[in-house]
C-alpha cells in the first residue's frame, strides 16, 4: 500500500510489510500454507460460486464445466471423498483446475494453483490475528503499525491500496486520527464473504470515518477480487461515504498487479486530480 501526503508538493511513501510475512516469529498460528487450509477451503468455495454465477449469466457452458470439475475435486464433494489426498494438495488441485476457465487461462495470471494459494493465504494469516512476536504483538497489528508509521495526521492524505493492502488499509484507517481525502482500492478481496468480509474489524463493516471519498477498481480477469461491488456490503460512515466501484480491463499475463491498475486512465485520473487539490 502506498500512502501519498500532499501539500504544494506530494511526498510518496510505500509501506512495505512483506518481510513480516516471510519471517513468521510465530506463536498463536501457523504461518505456512498448511496452516491456512480452513481459510483456503472457504475462499476457494466462494471463488467457485462467484465464477459459476458469472458463467451462468454469460451462458458460458465451457466455463461452467470447468467450474463443476473444480467443485467436484473439493473435499467432501464426491471426487476426493472417495480417494485419499492431503487437504492442501486437494485444494490446490481444485484451484489449478479453476484456472482453466477460459478467461482466466487467457489472462495467464498463474501457471498453477500453488502460487495463487500462497498469495491468497497471506490474507488468511493476517486475519488470523496470530503469529505473535516476542512483544506480544500479532502479525496484523504489526502490519498496521508499519503502514501508519510516519504518516502525519495533520496533513492531507491520499491512500492507494492493492490486494491484501486493501484489507490492511481498511482496518488501519479505522484507527487513523486524520482525514483521508481519497482512498483508492485496487484488486480488493474485501467483499469475499465469510473468508474476508466477516473477519475484518470493526464489525459491522463500514467506510472508515476519516475517508472523504472511496474509489474501488476491479478487473474482470482478476480472480482475487471475487465479489467486486463493495458498496453492496459496506455501510456508510457518518458522512455517508461508501465505495464507488468501477471496472477496468487490462491486457497481459498478470492483471492483478498494482501497476496494471495504475496504468488505467480511470484510476490515474482521480489520483492526479486529488494531488492537484
């Protein structure tokens, strides 16, 4: 997530918390993929349901067949209930099958389900509120602390958040004492039902109080987004601010990256205007 503070000139700060995920200090939860089986199971089932609904709406029989094949491979669905298989491997196999949906394969975002599973699992690790360090701080608390570190609440603020960063920004801004002139979320999994939306804090979910304007962007080929229309599940803050969601379409082999989104005029334009103000 990048936090941009703007006066006459803009100061840009990139909040990098990746090292916190690569070095689990570890008490209270398992930082491995195996420790995220329950989360991945719930999220993959929701991804399947969302893609099934989209395929039905388009009348895409090929996509529906792929979705049904992926669903059949899930634990307890019939295929793996009759055969043996370590749970994580079974889930990744279903995820790899899901990537054969024509639109997703065309986008070529992931060669197999393993790298996608690792990316999705980071969201689960954050929401587990575990991996406590020697000072008793959970992983999610340390991530939010790093994001807000050095941000001056007395200066105008524009926040750009991507992927897991949208979940982090949502929670961090509920703790922020200043004003956020613009929040931009890109490729957000925030609205992913029980796997994410029902686990973020605070509940019930509402736009963070400091946010004056919230723009949310999603790409049709971005599997991480799952349910794109945040305004359907997000209550307004006291200023009646809710996210406004717009779709963008990127080309290439990896549409989930922040740079793909930021190259879109629909995304870059509001950012430029906010910085000018």
